[in-house]
C-alpha cells in the first residue's frame, strides 16, 4: 500500500496551512481564495454572544454576562447581529452585503425557541452584580446563561447579614405593625412568580403623608426603573382594544408600581385574577403578534381614597389594603425636619443592598411558613374596601333588615337598584344573574316565598331578610 504522505501534494499542504491560519468559518482553496461558511460563523456568534428569540420575545433577548435582557425592537436585534457579523467578516476580508445578510438571517432564525423558556424558570434565582442569589439555599452562585433569568439588578447583594436599621425604622414609621408584611412583600418583588401568595397591595392613607417616600427612597432604587412597569388598575382591567398592549408591558418586569390611583369605579376587575394567579393572558406589542403572557410583576398601588371596585370574591381574595399611619409631611416643615433627622437619605442609600438581602430572607421565611404576615388591620381595611362598591353602597343606603318571614321581591329590589344607579350617574348596572350571585356572597338568600313587605301572600322569588328603607 502506498504511503499516504506520498499522496499529499505541496498544493494540498499549502491549502491546509492556509485554512489553519483562519477561523473555522473561512474556507481557503488551493489558490488562496477565501469563501464563507455562514452557518459556522453564525454558530460562533451565538456561542460568544448569546441571543434568544421566543414567542413572547420575538424582538429578542441577549445575555449580558449576568442575566438575559429584553431587546426593545427587532431593529435593535438586527443591528447587534449585523455589527458582530460585519466586524468578523471584515477581519477576514469577506465583507459583502450578501455575506452579512446570510449570516444575520441564519442567526435570527437559529436563535428562535418555540417554547417560552423564560416563563417562571427557576423563580427563586435572582441576578445581582456579584452573582445569582438562590432564595431557597441562601447562597450566591456564578451567573449562568442557562438559568434563563430575564432581567436583573445591577448592584451587589450584601449578604453579610448587617441589619438595615434606618430603612427598617422608616418602614415601621410609615406602616406600623404591618412593617413585617411590607418587608416580606418587597422581598416578594424579586421572585419571578406570582405564586404561591397571589396578592396585590394598595397603600392607603391621607394625602401628603409620604406614601411616595417608600417608593422613591426604597422600592424604586431597589427594583430599577427598567424592571418596573407603571400601569394603573384602570389600564390593567380595561376591556378596550388597547388593553393587550398595556399588559404586554408587564413582560419581564419584577414590579408594577402605580402611586396615585384615581377614584374611578373599576367595573371589570376580573383580569386581576389572571395577572396575579399565574395564568396566561393574551398580550401584544405594537407591531408584533399576540403571545401568551404569564405575569410575575408584583403589583403595588397607592391611593388617598380607595377606588370603588366591583365586588368579586376572587379578586378580593387577592387584594390587600395596607394603611399608612405616618403624619402628613407635605407643607409641614416640622415633620420634614423630623424625617430628615430620623431617616437621612445618605444612610438609606447606603443600606439598600443589605436591605435587599434582609427583605429576601424575610420573604424566604414567609415561603417556609406558607403565608405572609398579614395584620388584622390590613384584613379589616381590605374588607371595608370590598364593600365600598356601588352595590354595597346601595344596600347600605336603600335597604334595611326585614324581621319577619320572607323578604322583598327580587323584581322590586332590582327596579330600585336600576333607578339608584341612574340617579347617581353610574353605569354598568349588574345583571339580575350577577346581582343574585353578589347578594348570595353577602349571605342574602334568594327563595320562593309568600311573605314580604311589599306584596304579602303572593308566591314569588324574594331576597330573604331584607326590605327597602323608603
């Protein structure tokens, strides 16, 4: 058998040597002419610079070395890949418009994943400047693109266990005995799932008592603006055509914070159950296709007066009112001076990193306990809010107990309800079916009975135990 080495020509050796001096995506023939392998260059780009596209992130996301970051639009994705491809192509003298397009198109198609891999993927992992924090194990570990953490925090987490005394004192000053709850809830904001607690919170208190201070001094710098959306209850629950664009803004956000709710009746709060329950809802970015969003942005609102909300047992099972107790600070020089002395801004800023860790540990304890530290005051305030809707107002103003057998006829009560809505300039009168359900939730039973205050002796449907007060 002939020696294989004798079959290799000098030209072959030159071609092998030429190829070995170039990247794997450059082919060189025996005459020294270069050609491009677009697939291999695309592989090199996606290995060195990780990109991903999913059904909910058609514009793409890239791994910045710490966490995955959502790209604003497809043009940004195209531009990034074009620049990377062009830089590499130019280094080998292979830049042409055709080559650039071939590589870019291959990368954009290759990075698409049919599954939304960022949906509640390991929600207990949180990316910080100095590593990925594991809420379950209380450890920091190296950043890893395969953790698929969407969004993160560009400051180091101080895990020394140092107590954030000034921030803790400020929270106590603002909400009293509910301070433990609020600390747990702030820790909850770092967790990329709305489960297991499924709660949303409304800070409520007199105007000018500093509700925004909690947000501006503590929550906002902890969460970062890029990790926060600002949708009101109206925007989250509207049935108008633009609602899906609103909801899309929640994608990849850790918190939704809106600090000044209007005193506007929320007629259809049902969407809140989906957004706080880990359920998929349809959303759409402008110019993009529809996708299924599973929200993990924790909801925090603030209001001087709680907006009337249509009574819905499922919604109010998730709602919590957190009363603020601090004195009015607006236009109150004495109170302003007192707060500046007790809670210096520089010390608050210095404690933020240690408070982030403290809040995460309090949240972890709540996970272990199976519940948040909800106070009786919060429960009472939430109950009061639930029954502040128009139907509750009607029942309070226009009805009274009926001490005898039977009760008011269903038709009579409904007619009075319709008139009351019109007299008060209210829309969205509940249907008879909805009224029956809402009254049943309040313990008012509907039965056929002969006795009642309006037409005693006639067998008809009645609401047991109530009468009109006029």
